[in-house]
C-alpha cells in the first residue's frame, strides 16, 4: 500500500470493511476510525464516505469526504454536489465551491486557521490507515506550499490542498477532500444529501468526536 494516494486508502479501508457485508451494499454503514465517525454508502458502484471534522473555521463547518468511482463510467464530482438539509432552514446549505474557500483563506485566513484545518484533516486521514505516503494529499500540500512565505498565500495554499476541488474520476479512481458549509458558526446537524453520478445518497449527520489534545 506504500505510495497509494490517500484518497485510495480511504476507499480501500471501506472496501475491506464492506467486503464482509455484501448484503448491506446500498445501505448506510457507520464506523469509527482515527477519532472520527464515518458514514458510507455504495450505489451503482460509486462509494461516498464522509465524517464531520471536529472544528469550526470562522463561520464554516467542515466534513472530510472520500469518493471512489467503481462504476463503468467517468463522473465529475464537486463540493456543490453536497447539501445539508436542516429543519430550521427553508433551503438546504450547499457545499461551498472550492474557489470560494481558497479565496476566503487568501483574504482572511491566518496561521491559526491553517493549523486547525490541516491538523484535523490529517488526523482523520492518517488515523484511518496508518501508512505514510508521499503522494495524494501530502503531495498536493507540498506543491501548494512550495516557495510561499506570505501568511495569506500559505493559508490559501493549504486550503487548496485540502478542499474537494471539482474532479472527473475515471472508473477505478478515487479522490478525497474537505467540503465546507456556511453554518454561521453552528455545528453540523440534519441530513446530508449527495447527488453525484446521477445517484442520490442520503445520510444522517453524525456528531464529530472531539480529538484528543495529545494528537
């Protein structure tokens, strides 16, 4: 598994788990790993998995997402495909486009926000599969941070490495990333609805587990 992109690690972790439960295919499966509570579902060969991250970045709540395309077709996946449906809101909250998140960090992001975001994201990924890789998220982050010294630019670069950007996955490919919701500083609640690859996924929103201060 060494050298496998982190997005594929997430998919591998799920497929290993789900292979023991073939009758549950299409149902929502819950498991805990790396201090996070994940929900995952597979429909028509496409697997969507997510966990709320235990942090708030300004007015945003954040979820960690992994997507695996096991269908015979190529599909494009975007943050806007994720919607949070809450009883208190007449309209669902739509995942913030990647470019807007990066722009927010460029104009308002600071060192503290970057540390919180990177720490929470890495804790989730590395806790799920405890193998160090030089590819995937790590490679994106290294490339984004190269030769940058300005704090604003580094904040935006870190966000660009973590945020789920629009991507077209071929059959057998996987990706990972963070999706941001403008919750006005409130925690995630309600139902997560994901419309991808012409398929509708619906999940209850689990409460995030608080990471240990020793991590």
